[in-house]
C-alpha cells in the first residue's frame, strides 16, 4: 500500500463517522512476501494511517499540527472507534518524558510502539488486532 493511497483511504475513513468494529477491510495492494517483519511493516502502516486521521480530526493551522494535550477522553475514544472499524485496537498511554521513539525489534504487533514527546509528556502509541468480546449465556 503506497503512501498516497494510504492517505486517500485515511481521508475517506476519517471524514465520516466511525464505523462498527471490523466494518472496513484493509488489504495490501502489493506483494508482501519479501517483507522480513510483517508486524513491523503493519505497525508503520497503522502509525501513518493514525497520523493522517488525527491530523484530519484535530489538526490546526496550515500544517494541521495536532496538540495532543488538547485531546479529551472523548477524542481518544473516537480515535479508538475509528481504529476498531478497520480491525485494530489503538492504545495511547500518557506518561512522563521519554527519549525512546520506536521499538522495531519485536515480532509481535502489540510490542511495536511509537512515542511522541510533547509539552513534558510522553504519548506511547501502539496497536493490536481488535478482538470482539462476545458474551454467551
């Protein structure tokens, strides 16, 4: 999936209300057999997708810069709903300052993360595959 295509798809998804979980099927349009770490590739794609979506929803000014400190719990919940619609759980942990930016040595999707340092806070973003919780009685 090339970057321009990814941005266009993100714009289509994030320009409408979030869909139901697993309602959007994302498929790669290129051969991925030569990718040595599929989860790292998927993680980078999800980060780019998330980045484009958050800029569309919360970007300010000509550069669409996002001030993460202004995001409310409802904003974060809505971002999670978008992520679930295309089959992934979004996690954003907010804590103190950190210098590490990525963890690219892991083999599990949920262990790849991206850190953003902003205004003395660290936002750790990571993903996992969405698992529907169905209760049977």
